[in-house]
C-alpha cells in the first residue's frame, strides 16, 4: 500500500473532508485489488501494533475481517475462496497474530481481533482447518491464571464463532463451549467476564438441545441464569440485561422444557418489571411476549389440523392474572409524552404483551382486565384514562363476540370512546382512535352499529395537527371499509373519505409517522371494498387513476425521505383502481403501462413487486389487448428474472407472465425462446426459492395452453426439469420425513406439476394425440404418487390431480384407461370413493373423472 498505512486509515475516517476520505478509500481498495497477501499482512500488523492510534487499529481489523466476510452470500463465497487460496504460511501468521492481539491492552483491539478470528474460523472450520483454535479459546476462558482481559476476549470470540459458524462444524466442541460459557457467569468472576459470558451464551444456547434434555444440566443453566438476571443476585444491570435476554431465547428455543421453572421465571420477571432498570424490565416483558407467540403458533397449528411441535402448556394463561396488575401499575400508567410510537418503552411493551396474551387465553382475561378499565376510564387524570383505553383495546383480539366481551362492546362504549376523541391531550386521542380501530378490526359488527359516527369523527380526526393522531384515525376507516365489502353501507361517505385521505396524503407533514403511506393504504381499502357499482363511481375512480398517475410522475422526480415506500404504495393504488374499473380501463391503459414499466426499472425490489402486480392487473382485469405492450413488457419481465435471490420480484415476475398469457394467447410465441431460457435457468438454480419453482412449473402449463403446438419445441426440456425438481423434493422428504416444510413443499410441488401437465394436455389437444403421448407415463406417475395417498393429500393437491386424470382420459381416451388399468388400477378406483366427499371441490373433480370414464364403459 503506497503511503503510510496509519495515515491512510485515519484519512479514511475523516468525516470533515470528503475529498481526503475518498482518496484514502481509493488507496485501500487499490491495495486490496493488488496483492491480497501484502494487504492482509499490513492490516494484521497495524491491528497488532500497540503504538498505533486505537481508531486506526480498529479500522485495520474491520478491513481485515471484510477480506473474508460479507452479508451477500455470493460475495461471501468469493471472499472465502480467495482466503483459502492465500499461502498457508501467510494465513497461519495472520491467525497467530490474531490470537496474540486477543491479549492486547486495548479493549477495542481485543474485540476487533475476536471478530477477525471468528471470520477466519467461519472459513476454515468447514475445511477441517484451525480445529485446535476453539479448545485453545476454551482453555483461556476458564484459566484463572490468565488475565481478565484475555478471558473476556476469549469468551467474546467464542460468542462470535457460535453466531457465525455452522453448528455442524462445532458439534465436537459444543460440550466444552457450553461448560466454559456457563461457568463464565459465576458470581465469583469479574463483571466484564460475566457480561461477555452472558453475551456469548445468547449464541451458544442453540447448541444446548442435548444439555437441556438432561435435568441436572438444565437445572444448572436455569439456576445460573436466574441468579444472573435477578436484581437480588446480580448487582450489575448490564449483566442482568444480557442474562434476561438469554432467558428470552430459552423461551423461544426450549418452551417444552420450561414447566418446572416457569413459576420461578414468573417471579423473576415480575420483580424485573416492578423494580429493575428499564432495559432489564423490557427484556422481562419480552420473555412473556415470546411465550405468547409460541403458544399462538401451537394453537394455530392445531387450528390448521397440523401436529404441533409440542404440547401447549398454557403458561400465558397462568401468568396473566399476575402480569396484568403489574403492567397496569408499573408500565401502562407511566406514559412518556415525548416518546415516538416506534420506541420500545415499557408502556408500549406491556401493551404489546397484553395484545399477544389476548388471543392465546380464554375469555377469563376479560374478568382480569375490566376492573382496571372501569376504574381508569372514570378518572379525571389523563394517564388513567389513556391506560384504561389501551388496556381495553389490547384484549379485543381472540374474544368470542357473544362471550363476556359482548356486554362491554354494546351500549355506550363506542359513543364514550368517540367522546374521548375531543379530549385535549393528544395521547388520549391517539390511543382512542387506535382502540376504535381494534373494535372495527376484531368486532366489525359492533363497530358498524355506530359506523356513521365513527366515520364522521375519524374524517375530522384526519386533520389533527399531529401526524401520528391523523394516522391512527385511518385505522377504524380502513377496517370499516373491509367490513363493508360488497355492500353499499359506505356509499354516502365514499367520495368524501377518498378525497379527505388524498388531502391527508398531501399534508406538508405527511412524511412523518408514515402518515402519507397509511392514508393511501386506507384509500385503497375503500376503493377495493366499497366502490358502488354504478357509472358515476366508475367515472370517479377513472379520474382518481389520472390523479395517481400524476402523483407517480411527481414522486419519481422528487426528493422525499419515504420515496420508495410512496412509489410502492402508488403502484398498489394503481393496481386496485385498475381492478375496480375492470373492463372500463380503455385508453388509460397506455399511460398506466408506461408508468409501471418505468417503475419496474427501479432497483428497489419493494417498488418492483408492486409494479409487477399492478401490471398483471392491467392484463388480467381489463379488456385491453395486451399484445401491443409485449415488445416493451417482456424485456422488463426478463430483467426481473435475472436474480433468483430477490424472491418476491422473481415470484411476481412469473405471476405477471401468467396474468399476461390468457390475454395475449399465441402472440406470446415469438418471445418464448427467451422466456423459456430464463425460466429453465431459474428453476435449475439451487438458490431459487422452492415456492417460485412451483410457480414456474405452473407457468409452463399456462404457456402450453396458449401456444399449443409450438410448445413441442420446449416440451422435452420442460418435462426433464420437472422430473428433476420433483425427484429432488422427494429425496429431501425421504431424508427428513418428519420435517413439515419438506412435506408441504412436496405436496405444493405435486399440485403445480398436475396443473402444468393439464395445461400441456389441453394445449396439445387439438393436435394429434401422439404429440402428447411422450408424457403419458409421467402423468401416470404423478397421479399415482398423489392418488395412492389421497387420504393424506391436501384438498388443493387432490383436486388438481383429479382434474388432471379427467383431462388425461379426455385426451388419450381408451388407451390411457387401458394403460392405467394395466399398471396402477387404483388410480381409477380412488375417484369413485370421493364422489360423496364433504369438500365440494373434491366432489366436483371426482365427478369429472367419473363422467369421462363412463364415456368408454361398454365400448
């Protein structure tokens, strides 16, 4: 590196002189691109030189770590490969110097060296290199004759390694790692050792499944953590905070092992909520949030007829009667008037926890909460009123509308809340509008009883001088619109509300608290759900469409802090307007398509997502001939299919193709060579999301349906790829038969394969039946896999398989029936047993098969 390295590093940190900083950054980049060995050698020497400025040493370490680490998977793979190509002697020198720096007198240098060592371990351990490093670290961490600084650095390094390195590469040393880190929490150790041990334990906990299965080891861990997190057992708040974070993680990882400790954990977290520092208190609340989320997932699995991972122990229900009084006194009544709504303060944390509690316990929560609500709402002091309103709104989800909550939602509760909107204190207005929104979302019929008053009050509240209050006013409007879907309930307010929301989006302060975005989302809900089906209203939406196009054009050329989010929302608004106008889009389509194509060129994936969806709406919902746009649309679509890592963009690009196909028919044929090349390349890429692969397979069937005989040009490659993907999924499921994700993916894949084959058959139906016979055995094979296990197949998969069977009989007639009877007669017998199935879609599909079969009976 030309020039003094220390000077270059310090210049690269110069915030006061961009020119000097840019020049230094260029020198650093040139050095890395020159000789990588000289570059890393210089950096490790700089990091290890105790006489150098601390900031220069720290930057040298960061740059050294970045020579082998990156957040981008592709870039990381290249960097790791480059590191492994460095001469073994150089790598060994770097490793030994890094170990030495872990003993540095400078804490920042030690921490940076720990991060560098972890980066090296991430690269080398999978290649069975540097295998003695972790045992060496563990020895240093527990050696009492070693300096506190060295032990601290060793524990920190262990934590980094456990966070970064694949667990399978640490299995051999996992027992020792656990022992060392838990021992570091011992009260006899200095505070810095205990704190680093608690930090590292966060990354180590995931390795502890075996240890958590042994009662003695599990007891020791919880006893140690409870002591470290207790205000009576640990004097340092930082250590208590990190220990409480570890308990939160145990709740997420080892819920099913908590039963014998949950009473002690309730007492511990209660003490933290009532008496400890804010950060520790927040983690105590987070512990119960995590418990509630786990129990919600378990309950949801049962509701979906899935086998839950383990038994729901109803810890939340047992804790609720203790937690809610604590939340009321120590959190809800301690509002911070200057807090931003995104700040995670005790008041908001407690509210979140109660909202998580509500859907996972029965209606008994109403009896626990309502005494506090009734008391608080009658007080003159604003904190009591606001806390009561927050508490009431927090228990509305999951309640039986005809249960105990009913008496509190009928009568005067909504009018009372509407009166609260006139309170002067802004926090009361904010929370009251939110509470009304919760009623509209979870008990819409009760809200509709007072819908007129709610809508009028909220429309006035949109003009509140505080953006956060105006934003909250959108909440009840949004869910009342959803509740009024396909009715004319909102017709009297329709235009006025849309115009008021547009005015809200135009407020000078609309960029604050995401007010502009929320106002447009609420407008979308009204347009989508409540547009009257008459010419005047359609004309109004067509005018709105022009307004949105102007806004989109202005936004693209403006400098706004929320520009990407606004562009995405405007694209979504365009799509909803197009769907609403439907066949009346007419000559506006040119401007809409041009605007959306311009947006698709934007590098932001969020914006591209919405633009692709809205462009699909133009093709799918309007009567516009889309063929004239193909020359411009297909290149943009292909560009979106280049990067398989941007999953949503890729998925929506395939979805756009599927939306276009019915509109353009065989006119897509000239573009098919490039389209098939892109799709086959994508589906063959192991990095592509499995769900996207399924969507591509379905798209192949859609294309075949439209281009008919032209599909024969691509059929062999398509079928080969489908077979390869299905075989890979089957192998994965066979290797992990208890993995619900593997099973779900295989079912989802088989559903789309059936859909694809049906498209091919119907597309080639007008040709000689011999053309499609090349896939007959493949069709029979997928039918056999689904129908022989029909009692386990999801309804959607079974329906697609039955429809494919009906199509196959229709196209191949007696030959297919005879081949099926010869090889897998059960395939033809299964539908007969489904003619009386309780699911009407399955009955209908089975009837189709029966009808097709009977055409050949007796012939």
